[in-house]
C-alpha cells in the first residue's frame, strides 16, 4: 500500500486520476487539462503506472491512459471493517437510547 | 450521497492519521445522550469495554472488555489503557482507547441532539516519515471513490465492483 500512496503524494497525480475517472485520455489531452508540459505529465503518468494506478493502451499512433481501480479498492477494503464496526456501535447506541429512560 | 455511505462515516486525514467521522441525529436530549456515552450501565449496551476511572480531563482509564464478551469471543482479559482528554458535559467527551482517539460532540437541535463522532485510528506505518504522506493520500483516494463518477464505458471488472460499493449514478 505504501508505494501506491507514495505515488499519490503529488496533487497533480491525484488530478490525473480524477480526470481519468471520466474516461481514457492520451497524454497530450491530460497535459492540456493539467496545464503542464507534456514531459512533466509523462513523468507523472509513469509514476502512476509503476504504482499500478494507470494502464496504457496503444491505438494507432497514440497511447491512451486509463484508470486502474485495484489499488484504490484495496485501500477501501482495508478501511471498511473499521467503518462498519463503528457504524454498528452507533446503531447499538441509538437502539439503547430508544429503550433508555429519559 | 447514498445513505449507506453516510452511515459508514466519512474518511479523512488529520495529523498524519486516518480519521473517521460520523454524524447522527438522535431524538434524545444531549444530557441523556451524554449519560449513554459515559456511564457504565449504558456503555454495556453498545461499547465492548467499560470506561473505568474518574470523570475529569486528564484522568487515566482502564478499558476492560465486558466479561460476557471475554467469554464469548475468548478476548484478552487484561484491559487496555487510555485517558480522558476532554470532559465537558453535556457537550464534549474525548478519550483515548490505547492508540486510538475518540471524540464525541453533542449539539442540541430541534428534536434532540446532533451527534458528531470522530475517531483517529492508530497509525501502523512503521516509518513516520512516510506515514503523513500515506495518510494524506488515503483521504484523497477515498474522496475519489466516494464521488463515484466512474463511467461505465470504462468496461472493466474493477468498475463493476466500484459501482456495487458506491452506487455510481446515485
């Protein structure tokens, strides 16, 4: 998990993921949307690729970058038990309050 | 936002730790809710451990699991330890449960109490230097997931999983 998130410590890379959530894009389009030079954008994409957060598809002469959700889902899975646990305790608190005398 | 997601609490990052925050509207006055959050006879019904110690800021706490739970789940009988950090009845109660921090804020509202519960989870990253970055990213990632703007045209098994969890389009 740490390398994945280390890759995301840079706000531009988070922004890239946000854009890719809407659909695949070639690097030129991403660079324009980020207002970054293409080489910088490519560097960020490489870091994200190494972390398993984006994948590349070649079509004609272009490389299309797309989001890979696996690492994100892993993180979500990691937190879920805690979230459910406290939600259940709060449910029990509410149920007890309803039975409790004022 | 769908109700299940709200019920499970929001995820954030603070001070290099993962933070969960829950908000519930309760149809009971703050004084009553505060009692349910702090008195042993009431704690027994929703919290797995008792809070043993004086009720004042700075007081140390012993946090033994209830005997019936120890027996049922074979739990470690030695109590964890903690401390009361804030004691301001009936508005704020904050305490530590071993390495976790728990904060209860009660606000009177029409019909009862608005309860905000926040917990900061233990930071199990061994390297303190990466922990802050790690947790800062976690919050943003979860935000990305929660916003649920994943398009179905990204035909991918992962996307289906995301839709199931977050109800994309909701």
